[in-house]
C-alpha cells in the first residue's frame, strides 16, 4: 500500500534552514519511513532551492513517485513523467515540486509542466529538466531511468486556479527559456477549462490567452508542437508568438508564421497593456525584472503581475 507523509513546513532559524533529510535511505523503495527533520542546512549557498523558497508556501504532504516515462525534449532538456503514489497529492497549474532523490543530499526544485487534469485522470505529472551542474539535474540526465523512485512535495504561490464563479480574465504569458514550464502547465489547464465549458456548458468562463515565448533557437523552444496544436484547437482564444535570439539555421516553414527573430520587446506587449489582463512572467531574473517593471510603469495593477524569482 502506498504511503504519504506529512512534513512540517521549513522553519528558518538563526543557524539556517531546518529541513527534512534530503539524503534518503538507499532502502527507500522498501520503506518510505526514512524521513527525518534532523538535518540543519547552513545558509552557505543562496542558490540552493530550499534556501530560495524557505518563505514560500508549500504543502505538508510528501508522496513517493516513480518515473514511468522519459523523453528528450531538446538536446539539453529531459522530460520525465512520474506516477504519483498518493491519491491525496494535488497541485495548481504553475506550481513546482521539491524533488527528493535517494542518495542525493541536494533537494531539487522543478516546475511542473503538465496540467492538473493529467494528475487527476492518470495520477501522473511531468517535469522538463534542463541539464546544469546542479546535483538533482545531473541525476535526472545521467542516472534517472524508468522505475527510478523519488519523492515529491508541492510548493509555490505562482499559479492559475480560477473557480467557476470568478470573473472571466484574459491572460498574457511571458516565458524565457525553461521558464516555459509553469506557463505550459497554465496553458494546458486553460485548454481544459475551454473543453469543460464547451462540453458541459458550465464551469469557469475563460478569456483569451496570448503567449510570448523566447529561446535561443527553435530547437530550444520546448513544447512547441503541443503549443501550436492548442492554437489550432482554439483559434482566436489561444495565440502564441515564438521569439529566437541566436538562430543560426533556417527556420522551418511550419514554424515561420509564428517565429520572430529577436527578443520579446515592450512594443510586442503594447496591444495587450490593459488593467483587465493578468500577466504571468517566468524566465531569467533580468527578464522578469524588466517586464514586471515595465508593466507597473504602464499602470498595470501589481496584483495582475505575477512572477516568481527563486532559482
């Protein structure tokens, strides 16, 4: 029988962060009880995931999960599908997970790129992890295999989770690089909301969505096929603009109508500047700082500008 665990939130003290034991027992596959709160992580690296997110909301539930699918999303990004053991495990579109790996002391933090519906229907979620020198990323790219076991805990205050009675809103999603991960989750969730409204005639009435997504080249535009499939499935409701900054090869004909060479600019956002729109921004910190500052200068209410700086 699968077990789920409830762990108190991280506590910040003068000596650092009190956390659950990241170096899980090698016997984890046989006994998931080897969690402890005995670990004290000194604040030596501000780039550590637990350090960056110590004050951010996270669920108490921790669940075992098993890798049930692996694909290469690009040359540098590996996409995992994880089967989650706990039936009580849930997340909102845009949130991330604490990623605990047996034998790896460092805890990973990865944004979920799939929709909540996938978890509801198949008990699965997906993560797209870029290769870096971070130990959890190295493990994903060099040691992770089908049936590898990890544990997960949901966290994050960056999400889109409208209720049926909420007022309809339009979304503007601005992504840079692997910052597309949580925004892809939101985009897939929006598509599910459209389908629910069309099929049942009830539920949240979703407005329009415009995605601006920038990467170095078209090979690094993650999820581009599924994104374009959504624009075709919901014409006029979901619109996307891809931007590439270091393209060295010819852009394929099927992508040419959607791709602009150069960064996303303030001018690109001009027609979407409205106090009625809600903006979600995820990408490198300088990009987040620029666009959040620009939108504030354009008198967009702060509560309509949502972003997260934690990596």
